[in-house]
């Protein structure tokens, strides 16, 4: 079996340090990042034991287990709503329990033979469809399974990838139960969520009552981090890796131009590298650099990556981006102010120091916005 890809210990150093400090304090944290930002790479990096040892120290890292939860691995759920809420919640607990089982396998090395057998019995009981109460008892079985590791002083962090999907599919009681499990194991149990917008914004978007979702959202309210694109070092490192794998090497001036045009967004950088010609596209001046930008912006892989970014933004953010691109006017109100703050935090909008005007970033995405004025 191929080993998971690993990155340099200083990869995404700012984001990694922030998360590790929260984990050291047994706190949950919420990461917010738009499409094409390199989310999967960051999650894999955070879950690397070597990285955890580097930031947390060997002793703390040995007691920590991070478990990535991918909602795409949920079992098939029924489409009818209210009558199937217990079954939907069961699917969520089953996914958590299964990933915990895989993360600690072989169980006997961590729990010893007797507790390993008991955990496996609990795991099977959660899945026992012959028990008419199995869906209603899922949280009890999951809580029991969790305790086998809590009693041994192990810290567990569930890292929720694409948490929006769970917000759309899980009943509100599931989030209340997650809050309760966290409260019962505060020093050893935490969550990390990765979403494309803040949890509170998503809850409003999905029609989840604020007061009902608030107990869970409170776990993250003081620890929200907006993940931006790669910095220059990580972006250049990525280009070097792509060059080593493909055998296509870029002149320094062209590599630096790609980093500038893509803003360091992983998806854009990868697509631009695949398209660019290292011989004919070397910029001689700013005019030729503009021509390269226009050439790339017209290519379908770049447009597709920009569409991913666009689709990960809210309607209010779309509205404001068109105004900044001077394609529309806008009113200053609470919604547009919130949208502007979010776009700045997401690094999609920045203040040009020379002109003192708001500008869309990165340049390739700006060209996409200008060329797709009818997108909504």
C-alpha cells in the first residue's frame, strides 16, 4: 500500500502552528477556506505524526490521534426527512465509530486483548440491524467505544472535511450530542472543521435555527482561522515538486509569474503549470506578463478552478465582487459589510496600497470575474 504524501515540516507553518496550539490546549477550531486553497493537503499535513511531534513535542504527540472524517463515506441515506432522523444520526455515529476503529487498528496494541474485544463488540452492536433500537442507541454505543481510549489518556481530534455536507444531512440533535460528548471529555476530545464559509453563515444559509445550532458552534467561536493560499515559499516548493514529477522545469521569472498570477492557490497553480510552455511564455516585460495572464485565463482548466472558487462564495460575496470589478453598484449595509470582511479574511479582496482601491485577488480570478459578469 502506498504511503501518504508528506510535506516539509515547515509547510503551511502559520496555519499548522495555530491549529497545534489549539490542540495543545484541548480546544476545537474551525478552519475556513475557499475552493482551490489546498484544503486536502493541509488536513493530511496536520494529521502527520511527524508534524505533530515537531510542533507539540514527542510526548504530547504520542498521546494524540487525529482522525479525518470524510462525509463522502457516509452510507446511503433515505431521502424522506422527519421519520428517518434517527437513521441519519446513526449514519453519522457509524462513520465516526468506523473511522476510529480503523485509526487504532490493530486495537490490541492500544487497548490490550480484553478491551480490544469489548470495543469490537460495541462496534458490532452499533451496526446490529436486528436490534429495533439500534439507530436510537447509536450515540450510547459511540460514547462507550470512545471511553476505551479516554481511560488510557489518549487525546482524539475528529477532523471534519467538507463539514457543510454533514450540516445539510445530520439532524440538529446529532450536533447537540457532539457538544455533549466534548463536554464530558474536555481535556481529551476535540473537533476541527473545515468549511468554505464560517459555521454561523452556513447555518443561516441551510435554515438551521441559530439558537439550536449555537451550543455546537460555540465550541469554535473563539478559534476560527481563515486559511489563505500558499505563501511564496510553499508555492515555489509546489512548482518544484510538479517539475520533478513531470520533467518540465520553468525559468525562475516564469515560476515567479505563475505564483503571482495564481496567488498561490494550489488548484490554480497546478492547472497553470500544466498549461504553461516554459519556452514561449517567459515574460520579457509587464506587457508580456499581462499577455500570459490573458492566455491562461482563457483556458478551461483555469476557468474550472476559478469556478470552484466562485462557487464556494456566498451570493452576497458574488454581489460585492461584481461591484469591486465595477460591473455593478452596491449598497452599504450590514450584509455587504459582512461580505466584504469575509472576502478580505479569505484573501479574495485586498486593498491596493498605491491606489487605495479594493482589488480582487488573485489576478487570474479577477479576470474570471470580469469575463463572467452573468454568473450568480
